[in-house]
């Protein structure tokens, strides 16, 4: 069972698309991730971009915790339909916390005119070469607000090949899943 951990939709269940193509972020991983994020950002009014959305667990968790909006990008139409149902069942299909689903390949979506987001989550299929071009497009394409944070789920030893514009400040391993948080490069960034 997949559920929202905290916020106004706490303990509400999420549907997960059937099959092995979707690997929802485990509860303990989401909890650790969002605890790390709380020390850096205020969720109230946050604009979230959830790439390779699958069930939408990361973006929906952010909406539950006070984010103003979340854009979910998912290429599979069946997965996108389940995600839309999750958004509706949680009440995030209308103001004040709006969830929007875009059915598109991530790289095609990132070719659109950029709009800045405050939090970007990336959870692609492991070891398929999606991370480097996605991080580059985000960092160099105008998709990140001034204080944006980029959250990447990946499997070690997958090479993130992050562009120089992004600096990893947090990295944790949870079984097969590694979570790395990036911010735009600054002199006082330190990996913890």
C-alpha cells in the first residue's frame, strides 16, 4: 500500500499503476527525503515539477505539505491516467493546491518554453541514461528558480554526470535506491 506520509492528505492511499515499470518511492525514503528538504525550503507556495512521475508520490507528497502547484510529466498514458485519479481523489485538481499532468517524454517536455520551478523531482527508470540529459536541460534551460532544489532518485553506481551549475549537497542510500539533492552552485555548498 502506498500512502501520503504527512500534511493535509496524510495517510490517504495512492493507486499505483500495475506492472514492473513503476517503482514508487518507498515510504521511508520519502520521509527521509522530505525531512532533509524541510531544513532547506518552505513548502508553502512551492512550485513543483515531478519528472518521470509514475504514481506521482513525490509531487503529491509536496502538495500535501503545502506546495501551491505540481506539474507531473509522465510518458505512459495508462500511468498518467492513474496519476490523474490520484490527484482527483486527494482533491488536488482544484485550488489552492493544483496538480497538472502532462503526457510527454521528459526530454520533449524540457524543450518547451521554460518556467521556473522551486523543487524538481526526478525518478527515472534506473540505468537507462535519462539522468545526465535531464539534469543538463534543467540547469541550463531556465527551469530552476533562484533557490531551486533538484531531487534525484537513482541506483548506484549510475553516473549522474551533473552539470557544473548543480552542486550535490545531500546524498543517502536506502537499499537499492540512492537519493541525491542538488542546488545551484554556490561557494558555501557542502555535501553532508
